[in-house]
C-alpha cells in the first residue's frame, strides 16, 4: 500500500516582491506542505502590487490558493516601500502584467483568525513582510497565539547589522510597533534574520543561470531578481543576490535546515534613527524575560540550494 505523506498546513503572510515570490514557489511546490491561505501586507510594494504579484506567482505554479488583502500601511508609521531594492513593481520591472487578478477577500486579518481558530495547533504561520496583519490578529483575538503551531518570521538580525539602517532589517523597521507586539506575544516564535540570508542564501550569477534554465518557472524566478541583483551589486556588495524570504521558508518547510540556533528573548526597539526596528537579541539573558524565540543563525546552504532546484524542476 502506498504511504500517503500527510502534508503540513501552512498560512503565508507576505509583502510579495522578488524574493517573496521564490518563497511562495518553495511552499507551493513542496511535497510536504499544504498552503491553505496567503495574506498580503503592504511592505516591499503598495498592497495592490503585492496582491497582483502573489496571484501571478500562484498562477505560475499552477496552484490554487485563497489570497486575502490585509493592512495597507503600518500600525503607526507612514508606509515606506522597498521599491528601491526590488523595482517599482517589486518584481524586477521586467514588464510582467501585474493587474486584473482578483483576490479572494479584502478581510485578511479576520480570515487569519478564523482559519487558525478552526484548526488549533495544526497550521504553521510563515511571515515574509512587515508584521502588521499578525499584530492586528493578536490585538483582535487574544487567544490567537495559542492556535499557531509554528510562527516562522523573516525579520530582524540575530547577530549582524541591518539592511535599512546600520542596525535594522526592513520587515521590522517598516512597522516596529507591530513587530514589538509579535515578539512580545505568546506565539511560538522562530526568527530567521537577514544575517542568515547574507551568510547562506546568496545566489551567484552562475547559479542563477543554472536555475533559469531548469524550467519556465526557473526563468521566471530568476528574471524577477533583476533589480535586487543591481541593488546587491551597488549597495550590499554581494556576489550575486540574497534570498531572505526563501531561506526563511526553507526552515519553515524543514525545521532541520537550521544548523545553528539559540533560544533567547528578542526585544524590538521602537523610536527613530539608527535603532528604529532593531531586533536586540538578549544573548546574555540580562533582561530576565522568557526565552521565547528560536533565533536561527545559520542554515544548511547545500540543502537550501537543493530545495530551490527541486522546486524549480518539479
Ligand atoms: O529585509 C528583507 C525583507 O524585506 C524580505 O522579506 C524582503 O522581501 C523585504 O520584505
Ligand atoms: Ca518580503
């Protein structure tokens, strides 16, 4: 009798741009993952572009997943995009038709709450953008945190500097109040910071060319990285481009991808200037707070690259 693999249910919250799209592909193509919902948050791009990019990517994967529109701006701060990194349309400005697709609802926060209420302890939550939708869910439904099986966050930095200020990573910097609510909640927190991305998720031009030749999906996944490649060439000085959301997704799909981690309390700095949105990891446990966050420090790069190759080939 063939053994049926029971797939892990997953909800993805995303501010869909070029790296988010590859993370969506990993999840949608994973043989062990059942993506039951996607919520969109303003971040990399204004909300409508995030919605269209998510729907476009789902179509490229020949998948069908409900997409729900969420917060159009941070809780307190003004909206600030990362279009300087990913391109005006967030998808490399390569001329994709990112319009005309219809989302399932404009009620993401309520959909998140009711979906997790219906299956407590069964669904993993993966966040790839600012944490506005999640903070709202926690604020509307105090029990929400207890219903989430795992909460895997692309955000912050565990040990190295940020990518928006010297200390802050974009997802946390964009909406620090929401991040504070999330990191001080009872969610089963797992943080994969930008330090992991620059350490283990840099894709060279040669590897990108190999991925591009695997399939039409591979060509799509790599061509939308055009603008972020230029940003990395001039600003972050990487030998290629990094994939923060996909490496976070790899840990969500397969927890053992993490090869170095610590369990600590993570405080999110509010305020302004260099430390706005800094994630301060209490390495020495001087704050006396519950060590509530699995802070991933390194990921198995070979397995990560193999996961991408498999997803683009399947
Ligand atoms: O700092 C990297 C994060 O900001 C990634 O999620 C990227 O998509 C942007 O949202
Ligand atoms: Ca993102």
